[in-house]
């Protein structure tokens, strides 16, 4: 978690590739971790439906 309470998965859900999100999930990233918002929230806010679908599995 960084200094503003976001995880690498949160940032990746908003700004990085689907492959990176899949990699993070395969290696134990917690979808529900983060101080203010979840990775799903960021995927939705940044119009990333393919990432949102992966996060919901």
C-alpha cells in the first residue's frame, strides 16, 4: 500500500494493462484491499470493463 492508501492492484486497475492485473491477481493481490476504494471501483471509474470483469471473478 502506498502513502495514499492505494495498492498496486488499485493503480493497475485504473491505468495499466489487463495482463498486469491478471498477473497481480495470480500472485496473491487482494481485490478488496485499499483504504478508501477497491480495485473494482477504479476499474469502473476509468471505464475499464474488461478489468472489472476479471476482478469480479
